[in-house]
């Protein structure tokens, strides 16, 4: 078959010109319409490489990272994996970092939905474009925010009942919908009109508040039926479970004993949300997040006790990962912040809180060393972890000896460096502390040292009042207590020397300290008294942050939570838990409300609202090719 291309005649030229004009007339609005359609996702910009850290889901702003990119000519919407879990989508086990199976309103035995994963800028984004389309989600970009609207959903019924292991609440829905479960911060302690704290019986405060928010409208008749069910004996009382509604949002509030938590899951045919209230509610998990970094959740049994443990297994030898100390303020060691904010500021992909600190003054109480430079000295010969850039790690007790020597032979021992730990003697403060030093005790004497020469001696006055600039080319010597006989004359030439004990710690450029040391050479060596901890601290049952080495050379960075049906672990129990996880050497970090384990934009182990502000932590960084 042949095709002949003929030259147009004069009349044909006019017709062709008319057709071209007509075609242009129609193509302009079509192009404009396509541009408007694309601009619903990225107004006044291209879709490629757009990202943000907030999602507005059904008019509620949630701190979830998202990203947009172009792939094979299509616009892809990605949501961080830990953020997607905040919408009620269960992340299943995987050994492939590039693929993430999920479960959401589907039968457990069916083949799960698998979302492609893309690692970028500290987040593991899951491609939700097809999932969102099938779920009926409408998405648009507004500035740095991704807006998602899901189809209107109704709660058809809420039923409660008893199980052998606890209580169950079943929410019948007319279609799949998103949900969130979060622990609420404890209410403020009651005070008298004069501001004095009111003593409360311990049994009254041993409760935890939980909120389950469901993106579905609740009819008044359903709430009425739920409340009438609770009047029955042996079923959850109104003091334990409360059903509320706000617009198209249904809230279930739970007030549960410590160690009892809700486990929320979904099933289909019909669509239901199942809330199991039980002492062993944690879902065990094993996800290879990226090469060299694995996310694990598992129960560890100690006799009759079961401890839920959430941890990250890190290969410190991986050329894709690096580990460094992080702290809350950019230009100062004074201050605290939520670990999420600190990790994001340092662009860490993962982190755990680390050293102790003075909550009132927000000052460090332990060793911090970064890239071979001391930022804050160790105290009380407490446990520390040190590591280098090729994956070698050391855990043990650490102290540091620092001395100022004059040309006349006078030797002055320095008690602490850039530390909030106060004792009689001479402390030293340098520029890493911040621009200024404010006296921590009354009557201090401040000696200014610049270019190895004492240039001034000044009275510190009352604690917390005056601010003394710290010279960039020197440091301050702070004389506390009965040390006036050791004052250095102005003009004295001084030399600073220091040594780590044990000496081999000096070879490690990165160090963080907390304590006590729990395990060494696979044996429990806990001796908290020797590290200056009080009897009350030793006896306390609390949530624990722990770090350890394994026989493979990996690091486990773990959060040990409240035992099933009870309070958290003692130090001795935490040591046994880590021993069971295969730790060779293990160190306790700051715990309790400070315990925070961060990965890809979210805390893995608790609701952010229940986590205290912390001073410093251990950050894990991704080395992008």
C-alpha cells in the first residue's frame, strides 16, 4: 500500500490555514485544562521533586513526610512508611527495602498489597498513587502541604465484648477508612489555690489515656446504644471507654492500667475496625528499612514477665551509614528539644535519646565527643559508648583527667568541662558551651583565658544572673567553693593537658555517655552504685533506652517498654533483656519519659506527645551515593 503526499493548491492552502487556526483555538484551552489538572497537585510549579513534612488529612494536620516525583511520565505520590502507619495502614515484614507489603481492610491470609519504596533525604517513601486511587483518596498540594480527602464514611455500629485475654471493641463501617491510635500525655498534677501539689493515691495515677480517632461520622443512635452496652456488668465501664464524635470524626477514649494497651486491626467483608485491649498488644515486626538498618519489634520473656522491645539493628561497618552524637541546639550545649525535632534538624534517618541532663537548667550531665573534639566531659566514671568511622565500638566506664599548668609549675585539676554537673573545684567552659556562661552557683569566680594567658578575673555574683562571654580563642575557668587559694594571677601563662581513662578511649572520635554499663563480654556486670546512681534510681521500674553490640559487630539501639500488664523494667531486668537479645556489651541510656526511638520522621516506640524533651542523642545518617 502506498501513500501519495500531494502539494496543496491555492484554495487548499487557505483551508489548511483555517484548520490550523481552528486547531490552535481548541488546543489552547485543552493545554490550559491539563495544566489546571496537574496544578491540583503542584500549583505554579512542576510536580517533580516536591516534598514536605505535613499532610492535611480530612482537614487535620498531621506531621507526616511526603514527596512527589515523576516516573515513566507519571506523577508519583509518596508518603513516608512510618507516616503511613499513622493513618492505620499496617506495615508487614519485609527483607526487601524497595518493597513494602501492607495490610489495610483485607483478609490476613490473602496476598498483601505491596508498595514500592524509595529512600530519599532521610525518609523511606512508599508509592501510594495506585493505592490512593483505589481507596478513593483525592490529593492536592497546597504550598508545602499535601492535602488528602478520603470518601465520607459512617460508623454503623460499635460493639463491645469480653475475650479470654481482655476486652474487644468492634467498629462496623460502611467502607474502609483511616484511623489513628495515640497515647495521650498525663494530665497536669492538681494543685491547691496557693500552688502546692495535691497528694494523690498511687492507684489513681497508674492509668494511661489512649485516643483512637476514626475518620468516620457517628450517628447519635449508635453512641446511645454503645453507652447502654457499658451499663452491663463485666463489660468496659464509662470510666474506661468513652465514645465521642466531632463532625466526621469518631473518637474512642480509653483509660487503661499501665501495661495494658489497645491493639487496632482491620478486616473486610464487612469492613470492621477491631480494638483489642490486652496486656500483650504490640505487633511483632521485622523490616529491612535499608541495607545495614533493620527495624525490629519483639517480646522478650523473663520468666513469667514479657517485655515489648522495639529496636533498630545497625551495621556500623556499612559504607552507607554513619553514626554521630546529636544535640538539641545549633550553637549551644544549653537546651532541650523533642528527639524528633533534633533528628530532623541534624537530618538523621534514625536516632535514640542518649545521655542524662539537668531538666531544670537543660544542661548536659555526661560525655559528648564529636569528630575527636570533646563537647562535654564524662562524670562519675559512668558508662560510655565510643566508636570510630570503620565500625569499631567500645563500651565501658570512662573518666577524663584535665589539668591546667602554669609556667611557675602550679597544677590545677579541672573537675568538669562544659558540664552541668556542679561540684567544688575548677570547671572549664569553652565556645561549644555557647556564646556565654551563666554561673550555676553563688559566689563563683570567673577567670578568662585567651591565647593561653589569663586576661581577667571576675566575680560571678548570684547564680543565674550575669552572663560572661566565652572567648573564641580561649575558655573560662570557673572556681567554685573553697578554691580561692588556687586563683591564677592575671597575665599567667597556662597550658592545658588531658587524658582519658582508660587510655584506649582516646582513639575513638565519637563518644556518648550515660550509664550504668549493663553487660560486658556477654555477662551482666551491672553496678550502678559504682557509677554514682542513687538507690531510688536502681530500684525504679521504667521504660529503658539501651544500646549494645552483638557478636556480628552490629549495634542494637533499643527501647524496652512496660512489661505486659505492668510497669517497666528495672536496670537488672533491662540487662537480662539485652542479654537475651544476644548483646555482647550493653549500656543503659537515659530512660523513662526520655526514651525515644526515631526512624524516618516518626517515633517507633511511643506517641510523640508522651515523650519528654531531651538534651542529646545518637543519630544514624544515610550516606547517599
